[in-house]
């Protein structure tokens, strides 16, 4: 993850160089590529592998019979067709999870469902995330970030993941559901365990922890929902109250739908936003000229956040299943074909992004797919952008020369790309 500077004693991240593969090795990598059996160096730098696939086999057949897509245009076509490409995961997840809390959660939550459930839940959530509501959150977000910065300044050395970035979305999403501050402690651990169970390969330990976390989360939410039913909040600001009240025509979520989508809201707004912030900070260390540009011109923060989302997409993979025979990129697939959408590869497709492997914080026309597209476009994208903009710009204004004091540690996940630890000295 870098080298140490003899002069300053700080660690200097190095942009990873492309592997020196022979032509034979390239062919072998493409033919054998399997998300369930990745090479040892993949997590540090997956992009050379994505580039190989995108160029040589963009609609790749995996050993288990599923398909792995790496071209921007193919992903966009799938996102836009919710009839032929379903987000419902019941058939895919039952062999993986069995009849378990993880199965019930991941097959009931918004992201892994089709209309009408997806439409009903999304409409309720978006109703509390209007531009006016998000603008009203900015003052509180600034105060939260400034408080974290003040605490960091006192210490002089922090972990950007645990002492800064991860604390921001937990607070914001906790506020959206009006979770009492003293009860927010377990939320991050539950979230990481439940989302970790979505990885292509699931260990027995991850499965056990994920199931226990869903059960503990449900037990907590039952009490929170009972209190909110007795004392409703303002539905214009409180997403939980909106979900409980249902729609104006009287249609409401079932108890199971309500509980599982509360978990989804807390999870979805947490891990991906944490990764957006931490990936941005690390990328700026890898690209010091771009960091200098942003320090000297803070007005670039909006395009910088979009570039962080493209360059190191927080969510690297999505999934669909075909509802009929389809054709993608000239390849015909039968009904019930499982498809992995590689967002990380699509966001570096040279047909859509010039010099795609270069970080450019002023990049224009940056139509990345970090928030997906179509009916499943992330409902909280405006809130995530606000959190990223405030967190990165204000931290950088206070600590323009932050530097690694020990090597950073990547999370080792394939679906969610981020870090477990980025220890920095503030200066």
C-alpha cells in the first residue's frame, strides 16, 4: 500500500502499477475469471482485471454459469429494463442463505425487489428526502463535521475511517429515522455484518454473524417502531414515521416490510457513504497534484466528489436475473440467467470516460453509474453527495497536508470497495 519516506517518516501511497502480464497470462486470466475465486492481488487493484475483461470478454461466462458484465453500455441497458432484468433475489439467495434472517432481510428490502414493493417503499423514502429537506440538513451536518475536526485536531493523529468518515452517515441516517443518540452504538456493527454477507463468497463465521445481526436489529426496531406509533414524528423529516403512516391512499407496508426496510435504510446510507469519503481521501494522497488543485480551488469540490464516485465506486457490483431469454452484447442468455453488473469496470470504460484510469477532479460530463440508473437509482444520492462534499472539503481546509502514519488497510471486500483503516497524521 505504499512506501515510507525517510525524510518525514510518513507513508506515501503509490498508485498501483499495472501487472506485467504476458499475452498468455492475459488470456488465461480472462478465461478463468471467477468472482468467487479471485487472485491475491485483486482487492488492492481490481482495475487491470476489469480492463482485461472489458476488452476481451465483456459479457463473461463465469464457472458457475452466471454472467459478469463490464461495459458501460451493457450495464445501462440492463438498468433501464426492469421487465427483462429483475432485482428480485429469492431464487438466487435461497441456496446461499436458506430459510434464515439474512434471506428474509435481503429478499424484502427495497434494493432487491421489483415493483410494486420497490415502488411503494421508494416513494415513501424519497418523500422525506426532498431538496428542501436535504438543504435543511446541511447546518447540522456542518456542525457534526466541524466537531469531529476539532476533536481530530486535539489528537493530531486519527484513523479517517473509524474516527471521522464512518461517524457521519450513522449520525445522518440515525437522524432520518430519529434513532436516539444513546442507542446508535450497535448500528455500524450490524450494518457491516449484514452487508458483508452479500460478498460472492460467504464464510460460516460471516453467515452466523450476519444472521445474528439481522435478528438483533429486528428486536431493536420493534421497540423503536412501537414508541414511534405511540408518539409519531414529523413525516416531512422522519422517514420512520412516513413508513409507518404509509401512503395517502391508505396503503401501508406489512410489519415485515417495515422492519426490513428500516434495516435497509440504515445500511444503505452507511457503508457506501463511508466508502465515498474514505476512498476520496485516499485517492487524493495517491494523486498529490489533484489534492493541491482542490486545496487551492475549493470550488472544485462538487466535481471532485463525482470523480471519487466514478474513480473508486463505493459499490462495485450489482446483480440481476433475467425473466426471459435476452441478448446482451451479442450474447444470448436463457431465462433465469444470473448477471453481475460490474459498476467499477463500467465507470472506467474508455468509450465514456477519457483517460479513465486518471483521477481528474474537474472532469466534466461525468455520467458515472455509482448510484446505478433507471428505476433503481439510489434514493439517497443527493444526501450522499452532500455528506461527501461537506466532509471532504472541510477536513481538507483544516488539514491540507494530512499524511499516512502507518499503511492503510483495505476492507478486502469485492462488492463494497473501501478501507478498514486509514491512519493519518494531521498537519
